[in-house]
């Protein structure tokens, strides 16, 4: 099937579709026994990402089991930081970057690399997934937005206060700008590489943009998201995600994107009005509702779909990633609710 005819692509173009396309953030993950088996075999998360056969296998697992409309490459937004020379570790506390960026010299030491060399495993995994994916399904690539990558690079991991990030932004603005310039260039290269290797849609994850007020988002984050997307503009549809960012919905919709992913705290019908048909909307089922019974998930998903009515440009997804405690049958019920409802 040609990319243009696929359900997800048509919905992102805001064309009328026979039903709502569906996929889930973190659809490959620890809630699936077949994922845990591969992870055990590989020895760890990064080991799985760096082995194209294993990354492709776990990317395809949920599609095989549930038949959602898209596969998102199994990787992580922090992989390009490693490709730039940062040390990256994943342990039970999540990601750690033990040599964080704090000075201009640290920024200057980051290398802009060619993803064909520094992240060849990403391209290889994408090609394997493309070969194994049913013809009507869409292959999704992704990157972290420069601001969110900067927050990990500067904090050295996940943070509550983002004190190091904010200090650098406020006291060493030129260093902060130099870092964002470099990250935007690496993201642009990584996105273009993924498209060249078969990604038909890309997602830009700006998880921590919600830390910023509107003015600051527009001044300190959005320009670099825009720059990063330059390399794929007009080639494939782009979806932007920023969790917990109801206050940024109008601003995010102004990015050069086709789709905006909303988290479950945003009112979905109202968001269609707020974004004035500029973009398709993705979301926004509360991932913790998947901890209920399959019957309750099916009914609540139907309710969400009913609130959208027959507005064009809706992609069913969660407001954030699948939790590892989720019963796979509840993911099945979520997917079925979209597949069984005609528009
Ligand atoms: O959605 C998918 O299934 C595609 C693969 C994917 C992962 N991470 C796999 C993953 C994608 C698109 C991401 C994006 C990502 N990674 C984001 C942006 C989206 C978001 O969640 O807000 C962020 C902030 C990260 C960084 C990251 N990776 C953190 C903070 C953690 C630890 C917390 C956690 O959820 O476990 C990860 C680990 C991670 N990334 C896992 C997976 C499947 C769990 C790894 C494991 O098996 O132990």
C-alpha cells in the first residue's frame, strides 16, 4: 500500500477516514511477556536498542498481537546524546548521564556525528521493521525535542526541580543557546536519517516543555523544535508531543507539524476548537485507565471516541506511555474499540 493511502497518514492530513486510526505510546514494553523475554535474553534495554534484530522484533510484537495501525521504532530519545559523545546508562532509576553538560567547554566537546555511522543500528532496525510490517500499517520514527534533550543532558537524568537547567538558562544564556543549536542540528540529522530508512511519520517528544510558561516556551524551546523539524518538513507528517502541557496547546499547534499529541488532562473536543483545524489531534486516553478491566477500557474508549464525533483528524492514543503494570488484554480492548467503531 502506498504511504498516502494508509489510515494514519490520511487522518494526520485531516482527511475523512472510515474509522479512527490507533496506536499507543510505549506499545512495546514491559507489560508484554514477549518483550520481557527478549529483554532478558539481550541483558538490558540499551543492548536491545543496539541490536537491530531485537529492536525490530520488539517493535513488531504489539502490532502482531493487537493489530494497531502503526509501529513505533523501539529506541529512546536519549540515544542521540550518546551518539554525540555522552555516556548513557539505564538502570532501575531510569536514564543516567554521569557526565552532564554544565559549561561552554562541555557543549563544545559534544560532537555532531553522521547518524549513518553513529546510529547505524537505528537505520538497520527501521529497515527490518519495514520489511516485516503488514502493508497497511505505518512505520513511525521519533526524536526528543532539543529542549527536552537539553534538560537530560544538563541534569544528567530525570529531575524534579530542573535547577541545573534553569540556572544555565538564566545565567549562561549563550552557553544554553549553543547547546540548543547543537542539539537541534543533531535531531534534524537523526530525523532525516530515519525518514531515509523508511520512517513514514515522525514524532517529536518534548516531555519537559510543560515546565515552561508560554513566553518562555516560545523564547527558549520552540525555535529549536522548529529548526530541528526543518530537515523533514514536507517529507513526512510530524506529530509533536508535550505531556502535561494544556497551557501550551495553541503554541504547540503553531509548530511546523501535522499532528499534536495531547495528554489526558486536556479536554479533547475543546482542543479541536482551540487549534482551529490547523493540526490533527492525537490522544488522549489516560494510561492509568488501562489498569481497569478490559470491559471498562472498551467502554471508556468508546466514550472518548464519541466525544470526538465525526471531526476529521483524530488519532486514538494514550495521553502518555503504557504503564508496565498494564494487563495486555486492556491494550487489546483499547485497540478494538477504535477498530470496531465506524465513523
Ligand atoms: O513508544 C515506544 O514504544 C517507542 C520507544 C520509546 C521508548 N522511549 C522506549 C522506552 C520512546 C518513543 C521513548 C521516548 C522517551 N524516552 C521519552 C519521551 C516520551 C515520554 O515518555 O515522555 C523520554 C522522556 C524517554 C527517556 C526515558 N526512557 C526514561 C525517563 C525512561 C525510564 C522510565 C521508564 O518509563 O521506564 C526510559 C526507559 C524506556 N524507554 C523504556 C522503554 C520501553 C523502559 C525500558 C525497560 O525495558 O526497562
